């Protein structure tokens, strides 16, 4: 299901490598600016301390990043479960008050007060989400912002359970961490290309 999962791990490794590179530069500046006699006396102790610090920091950094990725991804899956259950209240709770985004079904960007329009446009015709499958492509968490890219294959059915259409889309959501949780603050969707990508 997650055929491009290595992309997710690669971004975390790249972030950790960038962080360690910054630490290495700080250490090198200290080495070049501090008097030589200081290193004769403290070099072994200092190197052990720096090594331990770097190892602990890199481990903590990687764990937090993976935890954030997992939280955002769980909320993304909840998004589609709420659509399937037609639970508009829980669906709306995923969205930040300052949201602005551009769903492919809209002629212009919309704000939070219109985020359920596409769902009610379907349910008013007796059509509801029957099933879906998600292919997660990439996620990047930077501080309190997360950007998630994925493709979805959504099958819609009428009240008798007969499939009426399948939507295949690319989706990008930008999440912001606020009040101890993540909420969608921006997004865009588009149909997949001719190859289904």
C-alpha cells in the first residue's frame, strides 16, 4: 500500500544529517577559536561529551520526527473515515480556522466554511463514499508545519450500494500543530494523470 515509504524515511534521515552537519560546524568553530592548551587538557573528555550529545540529540530528533509523521498520517486516514461515515462534525474539527485551499471540484480557493460542500453535494444526490485506498507518497514535518502528499482511489456508491463512480486524485495537505494537535491549514487536490500518477 505504501510503495514509496522509503521517501518518508529518506526525508527524516536528511533532516538528521542536516542537523548533525550544523553541530559539526559549531564544534569545528570551537576547535579553531579556542586556545590549543585548552584542548591538550580537555580534548578526550570534550570529544566523549560531544559524541554522546550528538548521539542522544540525533536519536531524539529522529523519534520526534517519526512520531509527528505518524500523527499526521493517522489524522489523514481519519479524514477519509469521517467522509465515509458522513460525520461532518468530526471532519470539520480537522480544519484550522484560517484554512484556505483549492479542491479540484471548486472553481476557486475555499475557506473552512465551505470544506464540506463537496461531501454534501454528493450526499444530497444519494451518493456516499463506499471505499477508498490511499497511497502515501511523501511527508515533511518542519517544526509546527507538516506537508503530506498522497494519491487516493475513492469509490462512490448510491443508496442501493451500486458503484456510480471512482475518483482518482492527488492530494496535498498542509497541517499546523496547534493546541496540542494537528489541523489542516492549506491544501490542494487534482485528478491523477493519464497513467494514474
